[in-house]
């Protein structure tokens, strides 16, 4: 199976929120949805006008003001160079590692995660009405990567499963945001693998078909099966 890169992300897992089914979902959650997990850097803080939010971000990350200013400069330079994209998309694994090791090496729970769209779904993703007649300067980072059809870097990674994701406004909704694990269990049987992700592409496709049914009432987005790759996995 060929996977087309949707970018690389620095993500901090969280403890399972109370609204998720504890019998189906593990204690620690890793997701590609910003509705659930924290992503780094937080571009809306960096590019925002609120000094208070910037101060809170410095405290949250436990970094100095000097390091924060270096992060702002680094992100600006990489964005201008076209290799860091809005909102928090590293276009190469090397770039994500550079950022993590330079600025957030003290965050021991942070992970570098890559996402890959099975090549057979690229056309469907690009034909989604959200992208029709959209000028290049208004395209989100993920859109540009999928348009370029660059394969995800699989070297030194572990493919840890699939997540049912719906793209909107540069980021993703997850099936977990919609409580669909309960529906999946009821209609199909539902278990996650040891990594907390859907085990097989066949299962993920079945779950996507369900989520895309308008009668179900999920977020009105195109739900697709995305492969999840862990680049800090230690055997």
C-alpha cells in the first residue's frame, strides 16, 4: 500500500477524557485531531497579538522567553521557505525532528507522528468540494502536500494503525470527537490495537463508510482512513 504524506506533527498525548468510553478507549490518547491532543508549535499563539497568550504558552511549555522568541523566528523563516505550513504542518520528518530536538527536547512525552492517506483516496480527497477552485495561496499545508503526491517517509518509523479523520479548516476531526467508538462497537464490533489505533485498513474503511452516512449525523466532512506512523518508536 502506498501512502501519500499529509505531513508530520509533534503531538503530546493526553489522558482519556471522561466523554470517551473507558471500556473501548485506552487510558492515554494519541490522536491527529487538535480537538483532542496538543500540537506543537501552536501557530495561532505565535502569530497572534495577545501577549498574555504568549506568556501562558511559555509557561505551558516550560521554556524561557528567549527560546520562545527563537521558536517564533524559526517558524517564520521555515514558513517563508515553504517547508513549514499552516497550521502546524512539518513537510519533512527531518524538519520535525529539528524543531523538537532544538526547542522541546524536555517534553519527554512528545511524539513525532506522520500521517499518510492511502493513494487510492487521493482523488476523492482532492475532489472534496472544499478544495474546488481554491487559489494556491489559500491552500492549507495538508492540501498542498496531497496535491504534490509525495509518499510518506517510512524509514525508521513504525506504522501504528489507522485513524478515521475528517479534514476541515486545515486540521482534522476524529471519530473520537464524535463518540463514534460506541456506534462502531454496536454495529461492527470495535477494538483498538496496542497502540490505541484501528488495526486494519479494511476496518477503517468500514468505519469511514458509516461516518460518511448523512443519517448518522457526524461532522459534515469527508471521513477517510489515514495511516498513522510513529517516528520516535523504540523497539
